[in-house]
């Protein structure tokens, strides 16, 4: 059974320790815990566990990375629409810059985990070519391979 990879990025408007970012910082652990408990959740990249030079450099430039794996698109959509997640998303403009293609989805073989490098490659593909089997979004989902 294929696995849905989900990658989104956000560039912070202020430094992580800035008081203006406190509400987001305070919400992050509870929202992550909610995602991990949500039906269909499989895995989440924890940056501290991945010290790839590319990821470290990206985060050092003020980017936050969210890379997850889900059993299916409906499970991910249900989490995205959950009250805790929506409460944070409604305020994202306070904390993050607007960026093109900040979200990308793709299908992986069962048991495979997405990597930061592959996620960035797929984001670039989405920006260059639009949605397709290689990389897509919620508005134009693709069926599992």
C-alpha cells in the first residue's frame, strides 16, 4: 500500500526566540502531538534526529520544516481540518512570510520514509511543472501509484 508523503515549509518573520513568535512556539508541541495521535499518521521528521547539512542550513536561514507520512490523503486532510491545527493556521500570517509552493505531496512505496532532500526536489518540481504524479497539492491531488 503506498504511503502519502507531506512536506510543508514556512519562513519565519522573526527569530524563533522573539516574543512575537511565542504563541506559535507554545502551540507547536500540542499540534504535533495531535498529528501523531491522528488516525492515518505514520511518521514525522524530527529535525533534531536528522542532522543532514542541507536541513541544518535550511533551518538556520529561518525556515521551519514539516515532513510527515500518512496512510492516505483523507487522513491527512482530516488532521489539517482539525480544530487545533486550524487555530494555528488561521494565524500563520502573523508568524510566517508568504512563499510559493510551501506544500507538496507525493506517494511513496510502503515502508519508505521521505527525506528532506527528496522533499525539496519535489517542491522544485511542483514549482517548475505544476501538479502531477511526481508532486502535487491538495487542490490537485493524484491517485496512489
